[in-house]
C-alpha cells in the first residue's frame, strides 16, 4: 500500500529514492521540464460553471497524465488546470520521450473527443512550455512533506508556457531543449530571441510543430 501511495503522489520510479532518503539532502539534476496547461481555460470555465468545469479538468488531467506516465515522465505537480512534468536528461534518443509524450497527449485527447463533446460540449486542447537544464531537487515541508524542484529552469519553462499565446503557438521550447534532443530542424521552427519576464538575457525560442 505504501508503495502504491508513494507512486501515486510522486510518479512511478520515485519510491526507492524517497525510501532511501536520496533527496533529504538537495541534489542538482539535469532535467527536461515541461509546463502544460489547458488552452482557453477562462472561456471554458465560464461556459461550464464551477462544478462541471472541475470534472472537465479532472478528466483532462487524467488522460494527459496517462500519456505522460507511459512515456516515463515524472509528474511534479498539478496546479489547477496545469501539469508540471519532468524527465532526467540522458541521451538524445531518450530525451525525445518528452516529444513523444506530447504527441501522445494530443492523440489521447483526440481519441476521446466524442466523450468530451458529449459530456461537456468542449474538446480540450493544451499548450506547453519546455526547457532543459539543472534543477535542485529535495524534500521540503514539516507536517506535509513534498518533493520540490527549484531553479531558473523551472521559472523559464513557466515563462515559455505563458508566452505561447503571445506567439500564437501551442508548443514553445528553448534552444537548450532542442539541443538536448538533437532535433536539428526536425519538428522545430526558430522564432527568434525574446526577453522573458524576470530574465536578464534573451532566450532563444523554437516552436514545435506536430
């Protein structure tokens, strides 16, 4: 039961790290971090009302979480209609599991579009901001312990996600992520360098097209 509970809270594969106390002392890890959220959430919330919108979000998160976990993503947290997920950076082929996960998220939502249309009258779409680099991972909290990730990578990924709508894109990624996956123009369109809120230097941004 403990194993199941820890897996459900921290994602599969984390149980023995928690049990061994790996993150009692913060660790610096190289990770791909993705911030995903529901597109047009304000409009949908107004259309559905509070209770029905909550059920809609629950179903949306269930389906995309399934796709993320099947591609070895470690779900960090849920915040409203937002999902934060990460992968440890390995070789380019392994890192591309992140891209496949996003493709599978789109696929599973389309496969269940009849369900969403019948139950809510809305077929969900999502946006994502993707970055790669070093994050600090460790346990925090006293009464309610949690596994936290912090660092500039987290902030930048969140900024990229919020930048999607300004650029008219659904999937926006940093140069660091594109390099980690060795995409080399495959699936990517360069958008240029931009000033992101809170960043001192410009960030080179790409759109993922799929």
